[in-house]
C-alpha cells in the first residue's frame, strides 16, 4: 500500500508541477487518499529552490585557481628513468653497444644524405610552418607504400620519432601545437606496436623490429622527461600522458621480446633433439650453448616487464612441454647433456620465482642461480658426472649439502654408477 | 533537448573524457559548468557561506581524483558531484555535531516583491530548510535532488543505486516526516 501511495503521490506532484492538474484535481481523483495526500502535496509544492544563490565571483576564481594548482600534473623525476636506462645499457656487452652505435650512425648518415634532396625540404618543418602539411603528407605516403607489417610498423615508429623531434625543437610560442604533436606520437607508437604484436603472433622474425622499438622508446622517454619540465604548465599533462603511453609501449615491447626469446629457446631445443637423433653430439653441445644464451636473454627482458612472474610461469609450462618431446633413441652423452639443461632450466625458473616472491629482482635471482649451478657443475670436473636420469637427484643432494666434492656421485636410477665419461651438460 | 543544451552535454562528455585522462584544464571547464549548482546544494545543506565554499572546493578536488569511477555510472555528472558533496556534508556534520545557524542571505527575492512578502517567503523557506535538515540523510538527498535540483527519479535512482520505485517510497516517507516536523513546530 505504501508503495502504491508513493506512486500516486509522485504522479500527483509531477502532474501539478507540469501544470496538468491542480491539487484539487488530484485529491478528487484519489479521494480515498485525500487525508494523507493533501498535506504532503502542500509541503512538496512549497519546497522551492532558493533563487539566485550563487557563489561570489571572487570565491569562484580563487577556488578554480586552487583546484588547478592542486591537480596540475607533476613531472616525474628524470633521474629515476635514466638510472633504469643506464642499468639496461650496462647489461648490454660493450661490443654489442659499439655495433648498435655504428648502426645508429649509419642510419643517421643515410637519412642525412636523403634529406639533401628537394623532395625532403620539408623534413625540418615544425607545426605552424608552411611546409609542415607537406611533411605530414610525405609521412602518409610512406605509410601507404609500406606493404609488409614490418615496414608499416617501422614507418609508424619513424613518425613517432619525428613527433618527438618536433617536440624537442618546438619554440615556446607554439605550445598550442603540443597536444596535437603528442596525440599523433601516441597514435603512431600504438599503431606500430599493434603491427609488431601481429608479427610476433604470426611467428615472424620480429627481434630486430622489437630492438628498434626498445631503443627508440627509451630515447623518447628521455626527451619527454626533459620537455615535461620545460613546457608551459598547461601543456604538462599532455607530455605526461605521452610519457605514460611510452612507458606502456616499452612494457609491451619487452613482453613481446620475452615471448620471442621464449619461442627461440623452444626452437633451439627442437634443433638439439634433431642433432641428438642424428647422433651429432658436438652440435648438441653447441646448440645447448645457444639455448643457454637465449634463456638468459629471456630472463633479462622478462625482468624489465611489469609481469615477470607471469612470464616465468609461462616459460616453466612451455619449456616443460618442450623437454617432454625429447626423443627416446639418442646417444647417452646427448641425453645426459639435455637432461642437465632440463634440470638447470626448471630449477632456475623455480629459484627465480621463489626469490621474486620474496621481493628479489628476477635478474639478481637468475644470476645467483647461474653462479650456484656453475659451482655445482665444478664439482664434477675430472670425475664421472651423473648419468642422464640423475641430474635432478645430484642437484637435490647438492642443495641439501650432502654432496662433498670428489667424494661421491649420485647413484643412477637402476643403482649403477654412470660411466659415460661425460662432464655433464653442455661444455659451457 | 535545446540545441545549446545538447552542445553543453557534448562538451561535458568530451571534458569528462579528457579529464579522466589527466587533463586539468578540461576538469576546470567542468568546474566552471557546475560550481554554482554544487555550491547551492551544499549551502542549502549547511547554511554557512564559508563552510559551503570550503566544501565546494573539496568536492571538485575529490571529483578529479575519482573521475575514473564516474565513467562506469549512468547518472548526470553534476548528480555524481552532488553525491560527493552529500558525503562531505555528512562528514562535516559528524565532525561538527552542533547545529549551524541559518544564513539570512540564502533566500533572495526579486526586487519588485514587497518587503513583507520577502520576509514571509524567507521565513517559510527557512522553516522548510530547517525541517529538511532534520530528515534522515538519504531522505534529505532525495528531497533536495528532486525538488531543489530538479533531477528525475530515474537519475536519482541511478545515482543512489536503487530502483525508481524505491526513490518514490523514500520521497513519500520524507514528506510524511517533514509534515511531522513542521506540525511539531507549529504546535
């Protein structure tokens, strides 16, 4: 009943306010509720909004200024980002860094020589310049004529590079263009990454492309950080947004690189199995060296993502399945080396996952494990190493501190010593 | 919907989108658009200009910090701001248990109205306002949003996450409660 009266009351209020009925009309229509409705309708209709109540203009202006001061984005501290970058460069061997620098110089020279032509006269144009529309037209034309996903992705990355260059050269009186520049930067970066993702999903060779993305985005972040502190306060949030997008872009790139590295380890292990079946033990050793390198590279790039634990879990599952495919009929020496790699991989992943659970970094944990494994392997120098099935047992014993160097070795599964003469896993 | 109103709605949607991406200037535009209504809503509840000003500033600051949550809702943006205002008013009353004096300048009137009429209207509104402030918080909110701010039941329902029927029931009970309060005062 209360609900029904509530509905009638609400309807009467609406009708009276809309001029469709008077109080008396409503009371006549719902005469059985007259006693209850009449006072309530009178009160309801007496409630009026207070007219012309507005805050003072002084308050509005002051409150607006206060609000803006409090919500204005703060630029990140540049040092933190570059520290992260310098940590990553430290991980790259000096020789590789030199090669990368040489490639970069070659790219710069190539671009400079092409830029001499009249067709590229607009390349230095900035938003607001007369030649700027021509510049963007040429960019679109390049995109149009880029046929493969890889070249399209590279072109988008190059355009994103150009926007960053424009931001760094934009004079102070053209701040109004920053929003458009940054929007276009974000668009091209995301488009390029989408295409790279497609390439990775299709199993294409995306390593080179992803390296480019990683290098360029890291560079973009440096420029964006500097610009964020230099642009007018009103434009700061736009640069901050672009920084967030580039951060996400770098994370996406690292995840893709991790995926590629993981697939590479699986591919190499398949080659190991083929070589083992062919009885080519030397090739098995060589390929297991490549496998180790690729696995370490996977750990390095996974550690730079925001989901290192998830990637470790995927690696554990994926590589576990790969090792299950080991052919039955292969030489014992090869089997010993492959089993060594299997135990090393699984134990290493478990160690890293456990250490990460305790707040340690993935790379630290992985390097710690590698040192420990090296020490474990050192014990078998000059002695007969465990046989194919006994690496797990030997490692477990070593971990429990039961094994003393040179004193004993792990028993084989059938209770016999393994005398294959192998020094264990691959020779590295 | 009037063309100007449509333009404002479109602009508002754009500014909300931009503000939720961290654009303070867009949020400042939303502030310009709604500050009067939020201020009025709070002033009606607290009847003190200084407190209304402080709380109005706080509403917009909290609104900016929580604007991502708004996108999931289907109520008007200003109504969402009013729920923030409502919560701040509740907090205010919890930490200031004494009742506040009524401000004389809340009720203004047209300059052509006679002084006697102005005085009567002021007294009547003050009486009603005082009675509304004695209602339960949820009832206050429904009465103010519907009668003072002119929101539809559907909008209030979306905002308070209740059915329209429940809002009409709350309104009914609130009016009955108001009647009791006003009767007691008269007697």
